């Protein structure tokens, strides 16, 4: 199995967690959706290109989980 390992560094980065009420805490790591978005952007995939985004997700970047 192949893996892509990278480090995200951003002192001002914020990774939102589940919100309950009016406040939304920030997590220490990005969620699966954020990572897929970063990879998609790096590959030049537009947000409305559903077929390429589905192919990215199916290629082991998140599996079938939604």
C-alpha cells in the first residue's frame, strides 16, 4: 500500500470541529474533508467537478466514508 505523508504548518491555521451551540472549537489536526480539499486544490480539481472529486475520494483518500 502506498502512502502520502506531509506536514501541515500554519501558525494561524484553524481546523474547525463539531459545533454545539454558538461556539466552534478549533482542532489540532485537519479533518478528512479539509485534507481532501487541499489535495484536490493541489491537483487543480475544481469544487464543482464531482466526478474527479469522487475519483480522489475513491483512490484511498477517505474511502467510502462521507
